[in-house]
C-alpha cells in the first residue's frame, strides 16, 4: 500500500530534491494522482493480495483481480474476477502478488506493457523476475508506465541501472516482512513448526526449495 500510494503521488522526486536541500526541486514536482476511484488490478488474490484488497478498499479503489481461478464471493467480496489480459488493459494500478515459477518468469514483458493503459502505475512486492526489468525500464522511460514501486529485483541485490536512474521508481531493498510484528509472527510460526515436527514428524507450510525462488 505504501508503494502504491507513493508511486501514485510520484513521491520519489520531491523526497529526493528535499534531501538535496532543494525545496520542491528546480521545477514544480510532477503532479501525483489520488487513489480514490482508480482501478487496482491485483495479480494473485492469495494471502497478500487479499490483505492488500482490504486496505485498498479503504482508499475507495475499485478492485479487479486475476488469480489461477475465480474465488468465492466470501473471499473476493466486491472484487471483480477478470482475465489476465483484461487486468492489464483496465488497471490504473497493477500490483503483482503471485509466486515466481517457470510459468510466471517474465510474465510481464514488452507485449504486456503495450496492453496496459498509458500512465499505468506498477508495484511488485512478489519476486523480481516476474517482471522483465529491461522492458520495464523502457516502459518507464517512454512514460507508458508513469511510476513504479519495487521491493524485489531480478538479480538481487543488484538493481538494473535504468531503474536507479529513473526518478519515478520508488525502490526498497526487499523488506516486505521487515517489521517488528511480522518478524515476531515468523519466529512464532517457526517455533510452532519445530514443535510440530518433534511431536508429529511433519512440517506445515514448507515451500519446496525449487518453488522458493
Ligand atoms: N517482498 C517480500 O518481502 C515478500 C514477498 N512475498 C512474495 O509474495 C508472493 C505472494 O505471497 P502470498 O500472497 O503469501 O502467496 P499465496 O500463495 O497466498 O498467493 C499467491 C496467489 O497467486 C495465485 N497465482 C499463482 N500463480 C498465478 C498465475 N500464474 N496467475 C495468476 N495467479 C496466480 C495463487 O492462486 C494464489 O492465490 C510470494 O510468492 C512471495 O514471492 C511474500 C512475502 C514477503
Ligand atoms: O520475500 C520474502 C518472503 O517471505 O517470501
């Protein structure tokens, strides 16, 4: 949600110029856009996608989603299930929340960027290689993508120089779980799982190594 709001408001430019001692920069900073009424396309309405949906609804965003299958109304609520192509074509903001695997590597590349709205905002907190970073840099430089918020990269910790050079990219060093609460929850879950393994011999929620890219 932070990256969605920051990218919509194009906050990277004023945050940078302010620190350089240059109040609002040499020219007025680019005008941002508000979330209200914008269509948020969530790619992957799983655990994180559903959590994001609830938060985005509080900002009066209209939610569409594409997942492996249409989810029950109990889970999806008012969010509309659409095809992958419709999600690309109809979203003002796209959030990537699917796992990386052989099917999703470079799922979004040149052809997919062409199908998006002009000035789309893109956020990826899932895995870097779902996006073709070379194609993303071209889409950003051309203005097709107005701004991007990234927590993950194709070749971490290396970041494509075109992303670092682009003023409309908000970049974080893969820190989605880096909060006191989430770290505590992860520790508790790990301890419970070790106990479970000692008592029953089986583990829960362990992702096969090759799927955990
Ligand atoms: N930046 C960070 O620190 C973190 C990143 N992640 C990433 O976020 C991803 C999502 O996490 P969760 O929501 O917990 O996973 P999840 O497994 O609960 O949800 C993933 C959803 O994506 C859907 N999906 C899978 N392949 C798809 C495809 N090809 N097209 C459309 N939908 C597809 C699944 O049906 C599922 O609903 C994780 O795989 C992980 O890579 C997760 C935690 C922290
Ligand atoms: O990227 C982090 C994760 O927990 O997955």
